[in-house]
């Protein structure tokens, strides 16, 4: 999100340290996401509200949330990039007979565009977005919905992701196994959870994920 936020700051004439801008933006996401998840806001409405609040907080007079959203989204889309080796890993897992699903706390409007943009949509069997599951991660119902979409039990499923809370801890509480993609976090590892730094390591560690 750094480049899109810098584009927004430049448009608004702001001089804010990137770390501070990122932290303030993240705080507004956390505050507004519950409204999005409950269906009280559309994805676009959530963005407009988020940037209106952020720019107001940073002292921009009469901020235009719509214009800010356009600036951010254009820079955001231009910065899209898949994890290195994503397509190759998905091909390898499918060739091994595994069924694959995307489970995300974001909206289909964005996630479907991302997957299609990189040709990854044809490599997964199901895509479950926040508006299509009973509750967002780390609620157990989110992972159980993904398992149902793949026709597997939680004990048969492995959640792979980079969020320690939403992709590892939540999944394990729901009865799934997990692999943590840790790309630099200093957080302590979860006992019994394999940790990889790059997605290309995933096929080699799946057989090492403990059961039960």
C-alpha cells in the first residue's frame, strides 16, 4: 500500500512520513472494516469514508473522498504483483491432485480482478470473499465455508497465508492445519506450524504439516 498512499499524499500536498501514513491508514481500515463486513457500506463507500477520514485527520480542508479514492485505486492497481512463483506453485499443487480455494477478508470486486489479471482464477476451484461467507476470518465459520466449497473436512484442509492471526491461529482454532508465509515478521512462530519465506517452498512442506 506504500506507493498508492504516497500518490495520495502527493495529490493532497501532504508531507507525512511513510510509516506514519501507513499506520494512520491501517487504523482507519480497522475502524471501517466492520461496517463493510456487516453490509452497512459497499466497498467503494468504505474507501471514500476511509480517505475522507484520513485526509481530515491529516489537516486537509474539505477533503474530496471520491477523488482521493480514484487516485489511490489507480496507483493501487498499477502496483499489483503476484507473489513470485504463485502460478507455478498452483500448477504443481493441482497436478498433485489437490483442490484449491482462495479465502479472503476482502470483496469479490477486487479479488476477482486480481486473480483474473494474473490468470490465477483458472488455477483455483473456489473463491470465497467476505460478502459470501457467514463471517470474516478469523471466525471459524469462514474456514468451514471454504472446506465445504472444496468438499473436505477441516482436518483434511491446510490454510496457507501470511497473517499469523487470520491465516494461522484462526484456521487452527477451526480445526484446520496451517502453513505460515512469513515474509519478514518478527512475531514468534506458532508451535507445530511450518514457516516458509517464499511460496515456492510450499509443495515441499505440505507433507510436513502435522495432523491432529
